[in-house]
C-alpha cells in the first residue's frame, strides 16, 4: 500500500464551438486515496492526444460517448506501476490504459494492461506505431481498403501518426506507388526521404485537386483518408476503376461550426465502381495480435521509421492537442508527463 | 435470304447540354442490305430506354463508351427473328440484343441471344425484371449492399424499373422494413399497395431529409440509391452503424450542367462505419443465371409484381426517354416498335 499522492488532471470544462481554446479545459489537482485491494497506481510517462478526441468534445451521437463536462479527458496513456495492491501488476510493470490526461492514474488492475516492450522501441510506441494509431493504419489499408500488391496508394495527412505508417506498410506490402500529402515543406521532405513515399506534396501550396493528378499519372487504387474535404474530392477525381477508399478521419472538418458540402464528384462512385468505407479501429481489435507481430518484426529490422512529437508536461496537454489539430506534429503527438 | 427492307433508327445528332431535346436526335431510315451468311434480321418488339443512356450522350470517360454522334443510340432491345441466314437462330426465335433504338436490327447471329420466354411473362420482361434492370436490383441489394434478413431497406426511385424490384426482393428475403420514395402520390400508393413496401413518401412533398426520419424510426441498414443528391444525404442522416449503400445511379444529377456539391454529412461514414459502394451491373453478369432462376420462380408464383410503361412507336423513342428521365414511368419504360 502506498500513501496518498496528488494527480494532476485535465478536465473538459465546457464544450467548444469551433476550435477549442484553453477556456474549454481546467487543470485539477486531486488527492488520491490509498490503494484499495486489487488496485494499482501508475505514473504515466506519456499520454496520447488524437484527432478523434475533438469529436468527443461535442455532445453528439458517435462511436464513443462524448467526454463529460467536468470530468477528465480520457484516452490512451502509458506508464509504470509505482504502487500496487494487485499481484498481477507488480511495481515496475509498464502498462497501457485509457485514463487519459493525468500524470498519475489509479484504479483496478483490470483497467491496466501490461505491455512487453520491444527491444530498441520506447514504451511510448504503444500509443503510436504499436498501438491504436498503427493498428488503424494496418486495418484501414489491408482490411477496409483491401490493399493488393501493385496498387497505387494515396495517403492524406501522410506525415501524421497514422499516415506515416500507412505509407510504409503499403511499400512493404508491394505497392506500385505511394503518394502522400502533408502541410509543410519539411513534412513533404520527410515523406520521400525518411518514410519512402514515391511522391509527396504540400497541400497548402495549391488546391489538392490541382496538385494530385501530376503525382498520380496512373491514377489511384487505394485512398487512405485522414483529412476529408478537398482531399477526398481530389482523390475521387483520380481513382481508378474498382478503387477503394478507407475513411479514417476528416481532420479538416472537426472544428467546423457548420456542415460543409461534400465532394462534387460522388458520381464517380457509380461510373468507376468505387467503394468508400468508414471505419473505427476499435471494431477491428481482432487484428491486433497479427499486427503487433508483423510491426514488431519490421521495427526490429529497421524497416519502418517512426517519429514522435513530444510536448513536455501535463500542464501543456491542451497546447499539444491543439498543435496536433493544427498539424504541427510529425508522427505521433504525445504529452510527456514524467 | 430475305430481300432488303427499311430500318428506322434514332441517331444521336449532337451532344446535349443539360436536358436533351428533340434537336439532339435524328430519325434515319436505312435500307438494309440482303443478309450475309451467318446473319439474321430481327423485328424488335420493344426497345429499352434507361437512365444510364444520359451519361453515354456526354463525351466523357465512363464505364461504357459514349454514344457516337451520327450513330444509332445502342442499347437493350428484344424482338423476333424474321429472316435468317444462321442455322442457330431460325425465323421465329425471340432474341435479346444491344442494337438499340431501331425497329429492325440486322447483324451476325452472335450479336443476338435467344431467350426462353417464361410462361405468363411477356418477352419484354427480358428488358426489365428478367433483364439488366432486375439483375441490377438483385446484385445491388444482395452483393453490393450485402443485404441480410432483418435489415431495414430504403430505396429511392422506388417505383422505377430497378427500385420496384429491389423493394420486392428485400421483402422476399426477409427485410424488417422496406421504405421507398417516389415522385407522385400515385406511385407512392403503388409502392405500399402493389409492391409491398411498408412505408413510402413523395419526395416532391417536402425535402427528403425532413420526410425520411419519420418513416425510418429504427434507422436504415441498407440504402439502394437510384437518385443521388438530396436522397443520398437524407439516407446518410438515418443510416445505422455498419450500414451499407449500393449506389446504382444518380438520376437527379444526370442532366445537371455543373457539378453539384455532395452530401454535407459524409462524416457519418467514419463515425457509423458506413460503406458507400458504386456498381455497374455489367461487371456482375456471373450472377445472371442464379438471378433468372430465382426471379423466374417468383414470377411464376405471383410473388413479384412488375409494371411497364410503354410508349408506342420508334418515332417516340426520344419522348419516352425524356419522360423516363422526368420520372413519368411506373416500372420499366419501354418503346414498342411493332
């Protein structure tokens, strides 16, 4: 048993309209009670900030319930057990959990999952390439979009946590050509020089619809959509017959205050026999074991490069979340909390 | 061998912009040469006018090549062999072919397919419920939208050749609820009284988005889209998690002169894990044998009701096509040519 300690937590104070601001959050310091039997206390090393969290700030029907106002921002986090009243999770165990934006988490051991670190790979990878974002890339590409060797793949938001993994998996699985979009010259350079994309462009340089065709002279068979809006429309312009789009997210839309019209070329779905399929990784967790084995091997082989953008301190969790929404991260955006 | 005769044909004279007019077509009378060995001459009884033909009038990339200006409007037709220089198709054989808008067709026997009439079912059914439109309904519902017993199905353009068959097949396969939209009170009445839909509404009475929810209190699992535009948007509002839409056509868009924006709620594809899949029946002809057997049995049992709207005379083919595009038909729109 450990004595009580303080947990610094970020609560949702009010629901944002449009872009969230600091006023929508509140930092709360909570005195933790002593551990009850079966509980553990975890000092988080990293917490995850993800685009889908913006949707949870709204009070609308979605695939995960909205965050409650006045409650902590839950989500993925990784840390180490520092006090334990549960045999199965002794002090020193690295664990993954969903208690989110706090520096110290506490609860029943069943709420925490022990993870086996991969040699040479930091534990934070369980929030990224070995976690939900990596699995999202894998499921979206292989299951939702039914990727086949020889396909040309276009990935939007390609320098992000999901997109950078999608492109590299596509290459490893035998894509004919991998094209990515990102929001800065630096990211575009990373895509081709570090992540092995065949072509990349900065979507801020000119409308996507104008830029994409030159990079996809033979069209696109698989589109992995993290952005929505103009990107989806541009992809539909160049998709080949029987093309498939995995719709993972639409970060371009999340802070919109009104409904934006959709692509003006959905007619291509019929004439080219296209499939658009949205998905939520949480419904495909049966792929997790296979994925972690394959990705673990690729990481050990140095076949996949990953990056993290790390913001220091739980007090900067909101800043990190907003920076991620603005696209200021390369790879997985994380908050370091110890 | 027969002596020469005259074939009255409708040619595409120029490409329409927006709604076609009579000026875009030309009636041409052609003296047919004597039959060459291996050829047959067919007097058509019915020719088919279909929404997809509007797309072929444009000079754009699509799944079938555009009609050539100055050439006959090709498409489905059914008739009887009246002269034959081909053993395999003797005089009197009922045949299906793609020579389209003409009263007399002539060519190699291999261009004509003998059909076995179903007792009590007119040969014109091979252009409708036993032909491509029926197969479109079957493939779209069962393969593209992966219909499962217990699904709630919404069909737009439900009184048309495809839609009326979709709704009836869905009922026969165990739908929980079948909802249809159509463009007149008379059609709405037909949907519930003749075709067995559980609910129907007139999309001209009020925006689809306002009307559909009341008819789909438990949401929609499968949407069969013949209309596009507002209908697709309204369907996306009410689709249940894991819902599937088969996109067959978008008749609301075919005569548009500019690109119309798409639905403003494509975000639902991600949050509800929806699939939109376009298809072209010509790529699913491997289902034709199974379909004709099943539909043939349903027709013999009186389990499926079909209607035809018949315009008399090849000289009125254009009128019939335009009337169909305006939604003036119930069931399959046909031109009777003998």
